[in-house]
């Protein structure tokens, strides 16, 4: 099996995933997954596509990710892995699609407007 390359995005994070046959080692920016994403919740998010398709421990994953925070990066990685698994085996789509793992989350941070404190919050108003 050759290496499968896919891209996943979330907020301002971009993850490039290289999936190859192996023993389940996940490397993110040349670090182990447990070192790069220390919380169990984020590690679960990254491994979720493998758990749903029952393929944990079958593929090595090499990830280059940049931009955004840890949650956005973890969800970008999850999307890229899901897309890669669907390319390898089209049957995986049946397990991943109902869980919403193949959908690009379009929510982005709303920009700050001039004359306001933040995107929606206004400066304090004084009547007198």
C-alpha cells in the first residue's frame, strides 16, 4: 500500500496527514501524539476515525499541522484521517458519515467591527 495524503481544516488550523500501513504510531509535527496533544479528550478526537472503522493499530500516521489552537488542530487532524480512511476503503464512509467526521465545520471566528469592543459586544452606552 502506498502513502495516502489528505488535508483537513478547522477554524484556522490546517492538517496534512500521511497515512501508511504500519502498527498504529501517530506522529504530529515530529512529536508523539501524547506529547503534542496532552489531554485525553484531544487524543480521543484524533483516534476517533480508527475506533469507528475498527482499524486501530493498522496504520501509521504522520501529521504536519499549523495554525489555530489545540482543539482546532485536533479536529483538523480528525477530518484528514477520516478522508484518508475513506480513500483507502470506501466502506468506511458508512461508519464515519453518520458521526459527522467527513463534514468540514464551517464555523470561523467573526471579525471585530470598528466602533465596537468586539465582534458583537458594544462599548458601554451612557444615556446621560
